[in-house]
C-alpha cells in the first residue's frame, strides 16, 4: 500500500478506535459520574443502556443508508454529530442530559460504523491488500476498547467530564483529516422506487424494542410484563418488516443476502464472541474492584495486555488468513477464548495477578485471531454495493451480543448471589456467571466448525468464499 492508502486506512481506523475507546472510558468513569451528579442506580444504568439502544436500534438503517445515500457523506456527517453530542455529554448537569447525549452518540455510531467498514472494503481491492487493511482495522477496533479502560481511569482521575471531552478532540482531528482524504468508493444505489420509509421505521422500531427488552433482563425487579411486552412488540414489528421488504420495490434490506452461509455464520459468531467477552469484562471488573478493592486505573492496567491484539492483528493475522483462510483462523481464535475463560473459572479471593495473566494474554491473542476474520467474513461474497448493509448486520450482531452478554451474566450472578452479601457469596456468584462466557464461546466455535465442514465438501475446482 502506498502512503495515501495508509493515510486513508489510519483515518478510518481512527474512527473505529474512537468508538471503542469512548465506550470503555465511560464504563470506567460511571462511579465518578454517579458521585458528582447524584444519579440513582437506574439512571446510571440508563446512561449505558441509552447508547446501546441508539446503536442497536439504528444500525441496520445506518448500514443501508451508507449504500443508498453515500458512504463518505454518512461517515463525515455522523462523525460530526458524534463530536457535538460527546461534547454536550461533558457539559451535562442532570442525568437526562447524559441520557440524550449518549443516545444520540449511539445513533451516530450506528451510521458511522458500517459506513467506515464499507469505505475500508471499497478503498482496498479484494485479496492480500484488503486482508491487511481489515486486520489493521479490526485490531484497532478491539484495541480501542482495551486501551479505553486505562485511558478512562487516567482521565477520570482529573474529572469524569474529560471522558467526554477527550473524544471531542480526537474526533475533530479525524474529521479534519477525513475531509480531504476519504473518497466515495461506490455510487449511491438509489432506485426509482425511492427510500423504503416503511421498512426503515419498522426495522428501527423492532431493533429498539428488542434491545430494550434485552436491557430490561438485567433488572428482574422491574417485572417481567414490560420485558415480555417489549419482546413481543419487537418481534411483531420484525415480522412486519419482513413482509414489507418482500413487497418493496426498493427494499431497505435485500432478504436474499441472508441466504449466504458465511455471512450468517459470521454474524452468529460475532454475536457470541463479543457477547462472551462483554460478559467476562464486566465480571472481571466487578471481581477486581468490588471483591479485591483495586482502583479503576489498576483494573484497566490489569486488562491492558488484552490490547496486544493491536500489534498482532496487522502483523500476524493477515499471514495466517492468507495461508489457512478466514474460517480456520477464526475457529482457532474461538478455541483460545474458550481456554482463556476456563482458566479463569477457579478464580479465588487471594489470586495473584500472575495467575490471571494467562487469561488476559490468551484473550488478546483470541481477539487478534477472531475479530479480523469475522470482519472479513461479514463482507466476503457480498456485492460491493451492499457492503454497507453487510457492515450494518455485523455491527448489529455485535451490539446485540454485548447487550445479551451483559444481561446474561448479570441475571445469573444476581440469581446465584441471592441474599448473600459476603465476599464468599460474591465469589460463588462470580463462578456461576463465568460459565456464561464459556458456554457462549463454545457455541460460537461449534457454529464456525460448520464453515470448516462446508469448505471440505465443496469440490476442489469451485471457488470457495473465505
């Protein structure tokens, strides 16, 4: 790749890094935000859930909008929106201001992320160059989250508002660099039938309701009636969306794209892999801070080794993919994640960090092997004009995985804890909840194994999608 290609890639990587670091920094700063603004537990949880609702609810719409309205236009516009509302979050004096800021920031990410991914695949031709670019892109995305834990701890020590102001500075720099560098790689695919507004409203409403239902699972005390109602209404809107798309002259989502086995397996694998890590990270944070009394900065530093994927993804992963293919490398990454979670299962109240280090290191290696191939598989075999849609599907799966992973470990932990409040009871609840990431990753590996079998059954003369 020449100097301009690397510049384009670094700008796009900067945007996905911004998204990861923004989420991680906020998670670390939540206790400081509650102490300063006097937020209730429900309001504090809502600050996190608002972003998930905005992101998950509008992701499919964002992916299709990138294809139909222009990838560069969507990327630049929503990057500017991200900048503005991140700054407004830093000036918040009430809980509702944070809720609005985080919701709109989530919506901005939902439009920006699939546009960014489709720009990466559009700027770099299929083959070793695209493999290299996507490996760097994926490593940056995963590394942003792990480095964000450390950055959040440092910034929160100066004041929690810097957790919102720092992304403003970073996004402004990315925007200034992106305007002259980023070019549209495909003409917008507008059809005579116009924009599918009915499909857009139905799928956005369905995603919002389904994500809201998942978020409510974390709080069983709210009652099951509202949760069940959210799921039923969401599924009803989803069924209406399918019916609309079958009849639409210019559908928002071409349903035929879901017939791609590699794409479906990639999305299921992403949901389970990211969901398992989100649940593990949440449990590990509770263990280190609440059961061991570590500070936010110490917790972030303990997980910093996971960020080794930022080094391995652009250097090792492309060579492995070129030699063994996406599916085998992805399968190896999932197996390493299973091993990492199993090693953490017997965690005790007196474990030294050296005993936890193998889990953290293996997770960094697992991310390096799995995240990039998942990103590649999500667009492999998909028409160039639908890469925005494919990216939207992938990031929707990741966001649902995050919400499901957090809700599942929270529900299991609360059920196992019961009325116990001792460290021993907390450790017992932790042991039960840690089984969730193990089980999710095992299922993800099993689904990916079907891809290995599919490759073996295809005749040697056929072209096999990675």
